[in-house]
C-alpha cells in the first residue's frame, strides 16, 4: 500500500469514527466525493406539493432517512410508484423524516416492490429510527414483500409521503 | 507467411515430442469431496446475495489455507446453515419458487452430507419462513440436535418445528409477537418477543410444544433495544443493546431471568458514540470465557454498519482485556474454539486504491460504494489481533459466519 493510500485510509477511518449517518464506506465515499465534486452535484429539484428539494435517485434525499434497500427511483419506479411488472407490498413499516425545505416532519411509508429479483441499483442504507426485528413496525431489516401476492421476492423500496407528523 | 507457419508448427511439435502416447497419463475429471482432517479453522459464510437474492449461497472456507472447500446453493434469501455436531451434517434453510421468481413457493430444510455436500433429505416445510437482512437466530437447533425451529412471518408470526431424526415436518405453532430463536436445553427453545421478554417453549419427543412459559421484559425495547444476534456462554445468553450494554440472561430455569446488565463502554466512550456494528457483532471464546465484540463509532442509526475494531472482554469480570483494529470494514465476526484461536471477519474490502477514488471523483466519475468493495474473509490471531491473511472475493454479500 502506497503512503498516500495509507494516509487516505487512515483519514477515512478517523472520519468514519467521528460521525456517520451511513456506512463507513458511504462516509468515506461522501468525503471523497466532497473533496472536489461540488460543481458536479445535481441541481436541486423542487417538487410540487410539499416543496421538496434534492435528488430522489440519491441516498441523501430527505425521504430516505430510514430506508434500507435499492431505490425504486433508480429501477424504473419513483418514490411513490413501483417499477413495471412488479407488485407493491401492502404491509410495510413507516419512518419519520424531516423535510429540510420546510423544516416539518413527515410520515414516510417504505413500501417494497416485489416479484422481480433485487434491482441492485442505488443501494441505500440510512436506518434512522430503525429497530430490531421484534419491533416489526419499525424494522427495516424485514423483507416487507412478505404477505404480498408476489410473496418474498424483493425488487426495490419506495418512500411514499403519507402526511405531516404531529409528533404525538 | 506459409513458411513461417510451417516453422511454428514444427517447433510446436518438437516441444511436444517428449510426451509420447505411451507416457501420457490422461486426466480423469472427477468431483471432489470435502477433505477429512481438523476443522478447527473452517468457517461457513452465509452469502445473502443482496444484489440478486434469488441465488443465496453458503460457502465453506479453510481459514488456515485461505482456500474455498465448497458451497451450497440455498435458493431465495436463505437463513443460512445450522450445524448439528452430533451428525456433522449441514442443515440449510432454503426457499425456491417454481419459476425462479414466480409460481408456487416451496420452503425446505435441506440436510446435506458434509463430505459430498449433496442433499441427504429435503424436508418441505410451510412456505412462510421470515426473510430479513439478519440471518442469525432466524432458526435454531435444540441442544440435542433433534429438532429445528424456524421463525415465520407473513406477517402473522408462527414457528415451524422439524424433526431431524425422522426427517419430517412436525408442526407449525402460532407465536404472536415473538420470533427469533435461542436454544436453551435438549428440548427447549426461547423466542424473543416484542415486549422485550423471552418466551420459553419445551418440546416433547415428538416435537410437540408441551410447555410454554412467558418471561418478563429484561430490557427497554423503546429506550435501548437489544439486537437480535446474541451469543451463548454456558446457560446464559448475552444480548447487546444499541447503547452498548450487555444484557446477560440466565436461561437455566423455567422462566428466563436477567442475570446482570453490564457495559462494554465507559461513559465517555458511550458519549463519543461507540457501539457494536455489523450484523453479527458478538462471538464467545468458551474456554477462556472471552467475549469478542465488533465495534464502531457513529450515531445510533449506524448500528448495523461495518465495524472497524474488535474489543475483547472477560465475561466474568466484564473487563476489557484487549482490543485491535481491523484491516477492513467488517460486517460479522466469529472466533474459533481451539487452543490457537483465530477471529474470522466477513468484511467489505476496498479493492481499488484510495488515491484512485479521489482521482476518479476529481475527474467527475460517479460510483456507488458497492462498485469499489468486494466481500473478503479476514483471519486474525485471536490473542494478538494480528492479521494473518485476507481471502479475497468471498461471496457477494456475506452477513453471517458459522463454524463446523
């Protein structure tokens, strides 16, 4: 390993230990991307309705605060639709994410899309508020295709806006 | 051109000349068997195939030689393997759809011969096995190796019992609010429930549940939940919470009780965000009573992300007796039980130089994290923490480790 590599690794490890929202690797990647990629960032997009900003094909999009899976926006679907040919799961779990545009907390339903093998694109793991499997209502490790008509064949995950959280 | 071709052919014939037809021993294609010999440092890796989970695998490695010995195709989103010591067989939790991803679903408990890795018995069970990113504790063997218990989720919660002596499905029992499975006796299993208790279930000789005992909550499932992966030390099960506390429960009596709660962390380390990481962060070295914990530093939401250090604790005194950094970001650890123990790490190794990632980024190239990492098996000396070897390109998404 070259000296610069060793230095980069050490620096990345330190960074990962300080604070990270996503994986060590994602954090290292974010750092690396952050070094010189500011001009490359996608132009913030405003969405109708809630007034949203950000790129729904990127893991740092605000609605994905508690997601774990492949983003349907990269797989032929959107944040609120499944890719063609798949089946939307009816049972799922919900998270609460803060929209940075208006500062409000919103209920997000992370329905899985099922019936095709894993899409394999735009892997995203954020896990804010995720709980272990015995807390099924808040567990994003569960394959929520269970119970769908396509059974457990998982393709990707959506992030459907359900409403404003009252905090109760 | 033709002249040169003739010369080349003549030269080739000269090179081949020493091997006459009489001397040549043709090779015979054959199929290997898993070799005999010490298995102290062998490890089964559960490959969840996250990018394409219709094709999960279980792969057997010799960690001393850094050599792959064989593998199983465990179908759709397997819960990995169970390893009954009494028979030495390999028991896999498998799911298949008749048309790949469509058609009727079939779940099996498949018993494999440990030498040939061929199926000995394919026991069909109700097609309701729970699938999740965590593979450990989704099924368990009773201590006498007789029965397999499997957690189901549709989202109705039930438990399937399979008899490994008669190689048949026994029954499916409702287990509302309870799921993951922890053996606690020859015919007894515990189920972790949503109210933070462990329910005890005793089976008779036919695998029928004959006694159920509810437990009392032993942790706060809202303020500081434990992860479902846990390890066993004698009659105790050790659970770890997101805030780095060990909840050590005594499973010897009818009702499971909290023996003690102790901490992996100092208050300062907890404030700094240290906690366990990955999907299988605990391992016990039984002879010396040591707990190996895969550690990381980050906010609570990173509790399943890779760890980069191992801390070693004396279970009796709760003291941290060693710690070492890991070579790669690691998702699961296990420790061997022999006189010269090793620590296995299922890791995500960055396979391109870090400086090149910076260069690519500066050049405007976008890449995902999984583009630049490959799962690896790291092997460490359990006493010194020294990295002994890294086996590259193991599995596609390794989240569990199990020793024969």
